[in-house]
C-alpha cells in the first residue's frame, strides 16, 4: 500500500539515521582493516585499500553479478603489483569469514527467534560450503610445499609450460592464505569480522527504531543475518529488489510487522548501507584519476593477465 509506505516515511524518526550512518561507515573501516590484514605479511596502504574497496562497492551498486569484487582484485593488482590471484584469494577468505560470522549469529539466535525453515536450509548449506572451502584453504596452506613440489614435477614432464603456469598460479593463490601462518593476523582478521557485523547490527537496530519496528538486539541481528543471506548469490545491481524482499518478508513473517513500515524500512536501510560507500567511491575516483583510468581499462579489456601489472610493481614493506 503506497499510502501506508508514505505514512511510515512521514512518521519515521530520522534522528536515528545519525547512529545508523555512523556505524555503517565504521563497518567500512573495519572491512578495510580486515582486508589489509589478509594481505599479511604485505602491508598495502590502508587509505588506498579503503578507496579501492569503496570503488568495488560502487561497481557492485551499478553493475549486476557483484562485479565490484573483480574490479578491486584488478585494481589492487594493477596499482600495487600484487598477483591478482593472490588478491582473489584474500577475497575468498573474506567471504569465508563473513559467512562463518553470519552462521554463528544465526546459531546463537535459534533459541530466541523462530528462524524460518528457508533460513535454516540456507544456514545448513552455508555450513557445508564454509566447511569445504575452509578445509581446502587450510590443507592447501599446510601442504603448500608438497603441492608445489608435485606441480613442479609435472612441469618438468609433458606439457611443462601449462603445468609451470599452474604451479605459478597455485603458489600465488596459496600465498593469499598466508594470514593463516600468523596467529596474531588470523585473530585480527576474525576480530575485524566480528566488529564489522556488530556495527552492522547497531545500524539495523537504529533503523528498526526509526520506523517503530521491533528493535530488540535479537531482532536487529536476525534482520542483519537475513540481509547477508540476500547478498550471498550475486544478482541485480546493488541487490536491488532481492535485498528489499528478504528484509520485508523477514519482518512480516517473523515479527508480524505491518508491510508498509517494513517496506519503508527496507528502502531506507538499503540506502544507508549502500549510499555511503558509493559516495566515498565516487569521491575517490574523482580524486585519483589513475584509479578511474585503470577501471576504464578493465572495463574495455576482454582478457586481462592474471599476474602482470601494467606499471612496475611497488615494493611493499613486510
């Protein structure tokens, strides 16, 4: 009902946007800190990583299929001379950490929230996927030398050029999991993940309060988890439609919320979550012309090299 939606917007407490937006920005900072930690022992500049991450969000907001992740992998490779395969490995670890944190939140909420069967099925699938991917990452890191020795032997036999390339790419990918070699860096990455999702929970709590919807801690965390599930599968630009539908149905089916305020909440929450990184991303593109040039080059190129930067790589400390 459009009138019900408009009334909900009219009656909303917009003062709650202040903590909501503030926590949304803090979550972007913790995501940047986590991504930098995942490059251990390399230390790319935090400011540059923040800008590239925001550009990635901007690309995701305007293009389908979550292409922002590919954009930031390309950009960090071009600008810092870091293997794109290694950068992609850090993004995979990011996803594992995010899904693991959401699953943990959902598991803690089960005694307090009537989690829909669809969400429970998604959680079970998530556990299976994270377990398989996490185990593969762990084994590849622990058995790194043995894996590369076997590939090197293959490279010395028939089709050596192909296997040499496989060995090179595999080494770069495993290097992307090097955070596992440092308990401190691993703990930091996990801590940043928890901080990221907790700040997201505060944002959800503030937005629920703004529209007079159930705003308990468990409700905020549940809606946050549902929003995360809506973004697991790459879909429309900025997840428009999918994101809104999941949040509305979660509020209506679990908390018997009126559909009008639920729709208003979903629309404004989507803007709070996606608009700040887009603003930062556009500002960074305006400030750093080389980022814009590289982004255009990436968009024009049909095939890009996996590991070779356009300009000489800059040496990173560590």
